[in-house]
């Protein structure tokens, strides 16, 4: 649990290990005071080996530190370089990620690859601003049935390990409250539950981040994914 304040932006993060041995999620926050930029990232490691965990943590730090100075695309591509050469490790780690850059008085810039998400809340409505890079979402866009598409939601089509300029997507969030989540949060919560938690904690980033990861429950098989949330609040 970490809360960071940068003038008129408050950032909080929370994470919770799932039922597997390690927490392969990572979150990082960095404030670059020269330009008054706050960078926040969620990285979801693919797999559950120690190498995956270590790479995700480093990738999150690289993304926010490079991103705050050079921009979100540069931040995620710099993090992607960690996965370009896994070295002699028996496990070749990979991950998906979302990176947000917030400045006072500006819309929050978001870059992402994979199925981590960015949400915005304007005080009345919750909106998902990112589109998952999964085969399931691709099939939905092509008109497939919801049942058929759902069978392929765990098939990630892009990742940091294969990232290029063309596969890192970008959007801007105009809302004062911005939420970044790993799929262990948004896949485990019904949209109504997610909406209710955000309505319950619109002015308390840490309480909201904690509530989101705490509310993510196990599925019918007993499996519970790692859950991570970062919340950015622009004070007006």
C-alpha cells in the first residue's frame, strides 16, 4: 500500500497475491518534478516463476521512470527491452502493461499493451478507456457471439515481449479519477460491483485501490488471480 502526492495529483496503489505461489503483478509510481509529471504503471507478468516476478517489478519501474521523462510510448518500449533477451534463465518471462502519465490541468495520457486496463470516472459515470488486446476481444470486434468470444479471453495477442511502436496503443482520459487494473481485478468483478466500489470511494484513492483488490474473488474452480490497482486523482 503506497500513496504519493504530487501537488494536485494523488496516486495510490494496492496489490494482492492470488492462489499461486508468487505475485507476478507489479505496480510503480514515479514523480518527475522538473516537468510536474506523475507516472504510474501496472505490469502483469505472464506465468508465475521467480523470473517472471523479478522482470515485472523491474519493468514497472523502468516504464514509469522513462515514461515520465520521455513519454508513455518510450516508457513501455524501454520496459519491453527487458524481455528482448532473457539471457540464460530457463524461463523466458513476458508481461502485459498499462502506463498513465498525469499532469495538473491536463488529460491523463495512457499507453498500454495486452489486457491491463485504464478506467475513468467523472463523478457520475465509469468508463473503460482501453481495449483488451486479446483474441476474445478481437472476435467481439469481428461480430462473434459473446459465448464464443469468452472462450478466447485468456489468449493475449500482444505483450511486452513482442512490443513494437505499432502494437502499443494510446488514449487520453479526461476524467479526474483514473484507475489502472490488472485482469485479476477486472476479470474477477462484475461491472456493477466495480462501479459500486468507485462510487463508494471517489475521493479516497487508497481506500479505492484497497477495496478493488480486496473485492476480487476466486472463480468457481477456486483459482484467484493476482490483483493490482493504481488510482490517480486530479484534485480540482
